[in-house]
């Protein structure tokens, strides 16, 4: 597939409006909304303010498209995606099944939204083993029932060895829960998903969505095993026809795990998803990974394959001040400065960011 041309990239970048003289490389904290996303939310807010919107026809029912769009984005079968407000909601559903007899293997320093639901399960008798991320696959044993990890570690940009983890988990009969928040849409998952049991992803970072729109992938053979503890009217088989009374009639697919959506947030999410799916089809997304690779090369740090580049520095505070003065937005995480480009990033910005951080390189 040939990549996009200069005119197409310029048109994409024109959809974003960071502050003047700002190089925004902090997508791993929050992504910038493209123009159509802002417009969709503004239109919904105006209709809300005027009282002219019909909640079902204008907002809720059109949002059915979002689960299919996310499935297309990650290469999952349609019907395997649920809409949730944050990734931890999905992780909590998986963790709720854990108890005595369960052993969970999770990386040390895992993001708390993945780790904390598991530690709550520890109170019910589950055994949680925290191991170095580079030893995660080797730590899966016969007693392991669940492996949980971020695909890309948020503070370092390190990537989990998915082929090794999935292979060992399959051999041990363990389920696998992945957090794709810092990897989707830039790390291809199509070949791995058939062996992944659950995947969660928050949308407000690299998916360029408003906060409050996230996704849960549940493989088909896990639909009945995972308890829909958040069951609500939106999780029904006929969500627009079952507002009152029982018995329980859940959706026949992963929509049974849906959480009722905040309309304005999700209208923006749908606009962002449409763009991301189009950019994936047009071959735009690998260019962002190439920017990250070039930034890693220029700063002398390993590139793990995603879009996060964490540059170690002995004086993070001074580095942060210098970057801010240069108009470069990045994040201090741990002992490094974390950069995360996106489709608006240019080659010149990568060069400028590298030159700004090199004097503080550890």
C-alpha cells in the first residue's frame, strides 16, 4: 500500500488546531480533537441547549456505528465490541470473575487502571504476581489463569512481547487481558486477536476522542463466561423496546456489556473513529510510527514499535522547563520525558523536539 501524498497529509493536519508556536507531542496524555469531532459535539450541544434534539433518532441510535468502526479499526469481528466509559470498567468486569484458585500474572509498574481491579480481586483470594515486563511470558505457569498487561507501557513506551505471551498463555490454558490504550491504532492487532480473550481501550488519547468513550473487546467464546455486571437498558437485545420490567433479555453479542453512552461525548467519538478508519485505509498511520522511530533514533533510545518515545534524563524538571519554553508539549513520566506524535506531527517538529531534549539526555 502506498502512503499518502504531501497534499493529503497537509489536509489532515489542517483538521487540527494546537496553539500557535506549539509542537504537540503529548498524545499519550490526551489527543487533540480533529475539526469534525469538535463540530459534531458543537452541533449536539446546540441541539441540547435548544431542546430540539430527539435523543433516540439524533443521538443514541446513530451511535450504533461506533462499535463496528472500532472493530474495523483493530481488525476484530463485528459484534465483539462493547462501549464503556473508561477502560477500567472493562478490566473490572474481567477481574470480578477472579477468586481463590486464580493466579494472575501482571507486569511490575503496570498502569493502575489495569492493576487496581486485579488487586481488589486479591482481597477475594486471587493471587496476583507482579513480574518484570520482559519476563512476563516466562512467568506464565500451569497455575496461571489470567495474564493482564498493557500492550505499550505508558511510562516507558516498552511493548509487551505479544507472540510469546499469547503462546505461553495458550499452552497454560490462561486467559489474556490486554490494554490497548497506548497502542491502538498504531500497533497492528489483527493476527493476535484470535488468541486474545479480552481487550480494553480508552479513546481519549490516540483515538482522539472526548474523555468518557472507551471500548471492550470480548472474544466470542467468552461472551457467556463474562458476567455483565453493568447490565442496563442499553445492554438489552432490543434496547429501544425494553425500557421497563423483566425478565432479563441481554443482547446476543458483546453489546450485552454496553454501558449507556453519554451522547455528546460519543457523537464526538464517532466522528474521530470515522477519520481513523479512513486514515488506516489510506496508509496514514504507519507514518506516525515512523516519526516515533526517527525521534528515538535522534535521541539514542530504543524504539519498541509503537508511538511512545521516553527519553531518560537526570534532571526531568529542567528538561520540562526547557521544552515548555521551546513550545514543545510532552510529559514527564518516571525518570524520562515521554513524547507521543500523531497525524498532525511533521518531520521538522520531530527534529526540533530531538534537538531540544538532547542537552538533557541521560
